[in-house]
C-alpha cells in the first residue's frame, strides 16, 4: 500500500521506552499493571509489550483502541498519569510516542520502521509527492512488504507518521543504508525534522485492522481458558488413544503426548475447531444479545458432553485400552 494515507476510525499508539539497567523485571511488572488498567478503559481492544532486541533497542508498548477519542482519553487519563509517576524511576529518558488512526492488516512477522515527520502545512502537497517517490523506491528493494502514511491527529499528535515493513532486518538495513535512500533524503531536505525507530516483529500478528478499521475486543481470560478446555479435552483423549499401543512408560508418554497436544492445539484444534465454533462468543459483536455468554457456555458444555459420550462408548463399550 504505497503512499496511501489512512484515516480509519480505530487508533493505535506505539510507545518506545528505554529502561534503566537492572530494572527490566520491575518494568515488566509495572507495565503489566498498567495494561490491566488500560483494559478497563472504554474502547480498549488490545495491548502488547515487546522487549528490546538486536533490531529494536527500546521496550515497545502498543495499545489499540476502537477510536481516537477513546485512545486520547486513555493517554490523558488520571489513571495512566498516576502509573507513569510511580514508574518514573524505571525509565532511562523520556518515551517516544506515535499515534496511528487505522492501518492495514499484517499477517506475517516483519520488521517495521516508524518515522515521524513535522511538516509545515504549506508544504503538505510537496511532502506527499516526496513520500510517494520514497515508497516507489522502497518497493524495488528485496524483502519490502508495504508502506503506509498516517496524517496528524488533531489534539493528539502533530506529526505525520510513515510506516514501512521488510521481511528481515538484513533487507531493512540494505534499504536504510542504500544510496537511493540517501539521495531521497537529500531531495526531501525540507522534511529533515524527523524521528526514526525500528520495531521488531511488527507488533506480532495481532496488529491487524480490517479495511474499515473495525475490530472486536479480545476475549477475557476466563473465556480463553474455557475455550482451551473445549479443545484440549478431545485432543488429549484422542492422542492418548493413538499412543496407547506404544505402551510407553508414564513419564515418557506424558512428555510425547504433551508435545503433540501443543502442536495439534496450536495448528489444528484452536484455529479450525474451537475458534470457528466459538468466535461469536469469544468476541461478540456490538449489540449482541444479553444472553450471549450463557449460550456460549452452554455450547462449550454441549461440545464436551458429546465428546464425553463418544469417548465412553469407544473406550468402555466397543474397545478397551491395551
């Protein structure tokens, strides 16, 4: 999506923070508490924390809200300000912050660069034309996966924010160090007031908007646990039956069974069985009936009840374990 300006409703803030040496564990606990507080704020959709890597020197925290209004409210809320005061001793310098409204769907782990530009209003057309040239040149480099441009958001952020993604850090570095980019930066000298930051793994696979910027809140921890139970029971029993002819000792059978369960749950059971069956309950749409939670729990009990009957008949009536 080269040079396209996004104006969708959903909003994301990317916060980069350096943490004092020896304070990483304490910072993670502090950030966890802050994320819990964010989860109680109106419009909250998701949060993710990424530790520093060889590509990304800062801790990066990403919050996603259903609207700029709710995001602005969270950023300025007394709750967040109180947490920031309590955590001030953990920080090694001020944080950086970019706010994005809308965005394109990202399905694969990537390396992303976020660049914030301060642009004189009289130079916006020239800036957009320059960004178009940058995007076209980026697209010719190996590993390029897309670029987006986000307008300033009134009352939140004055900068334009450009994001571009590559498949690996090596391909990204090839672009960043290239003569072509150096020449474009010289051509865009009027826009040299910018801040660049690299983020590893492109916020994970959750950073995904639909074309309208709409998304449903993540399921609660209780719902997630119940959904896992719905998939884990048949998975464990079926694998136990399949492995039983091998007559492995308990300690080895559990080791092998747990490995296979993890793989099957991750790649088969959850994405192809549980999530399609329970998606409407895990992430109910706005205006869903008030009894949605009751119906969802009833469906989970029915699913496992059916499996219970099937496994009873198979193991007690038609076949017994060797």
